[in-house]
């Protein structure tokens, strides 16, 4: 079946350092990947996405890398700030069913 | 302010009871998806509704059912509640069923079954 999983369940970084959160997926038919941030008491919030015809996409302080050969996805956060502390989920969307499948999540803790 | 409102925010039910959770989608969004998120885990897809019809379902039993109304509000109904149904239930609305970029999540309903 389809699955999306994360290598690291928890990550602690110093404020100002860069963070890298990794994710593995198993469905080679997935064509669209999304990173979400979930803060305590809130629903998931869209961060950045990438389509399978790309290998890199940059946003504000965030970069997503996609390696289809090894079915690996990563989220890089530059100059991590205390407000970045949250649980981060990678997710995949495989058409035509258009259901978004979430991984188990990585908890990012920023040390001031 | 996400534009997606869920009610109630918290709910306690007894095993065997039935529950209805409600979601008010962002204006104009014709697709709504429901997710179950157990503590410490990622959201699990329950089902999706597009223009009032079920448009995909995850691995959940039939006692999980839903409705979507013409005003784009929706309901998640769970019958014969079990202890393992305790979770955060999230709804997400979008303008089109094919574009996850447009997904907007509500803050969820925390259901506790005792």
C-alpha cells in the first residue's frame, strides 16, 4: 500500500541554525508532495509543495528537495527561529484519487 | 483565521454512542476532506466529498459516514463509538479536488471516547 514515513521523529536545533527534515515515500506513482507545519492546537498549515517533474523548490527560508530515484523528500529551513517549533509532516497526493497521505511527523524544537 | 471552522472544539462521548462533527468550509470551496489524527501521529484520510458526493474513502469502517451540503458545510458522523475513535478530527476544504495546494485545514475537533 501507499505510505509516507519520516527518518527522524524528533529534531532539536539551535536558533539561527539550519534545519533539515527528511521523509521517505513508497508510492512511485505519487506526483505531488507537500510539507505541512502543525502547531499545538491547530490544524496543519501548508508550507511548500513540489511536483514530481521538479527536484528543488524554494520559498521564503524554506527549500524542498525531491529525489525520485530513492523516493526521498526533505525540507530545509534556513536560520531556524523559535516560531518554527512545531510538528512537520510530509504528505503525498497521488492522482486521480486526490487523497493526501501524511507521514507520521517530525517534532522540531528550536533552542534559544 | 483559516476560513475553515469546526465545531465543537472538544467533545466527550461514551463508548457505543453516536457523534456528529461539523465543518464550515471556506467560502466557495466545493471539496471537503476529513481526517483522523491520533495523538502523536499524522492525519489519516477518512473520506472526501466533492459537490455533495463522496469522492474517495480511506480505510475506515462504514460507521464513519459524512454529508456535504449545498452551502459547502459538512458533517462527519460516527456510530457505535469505540475507545480507539478518540482523536483529533480535522476537515480540510479546497476549491478543486485535484489541487492539494488549496487545502485549508480547520483547527479540529478533539473527541474523547470514555
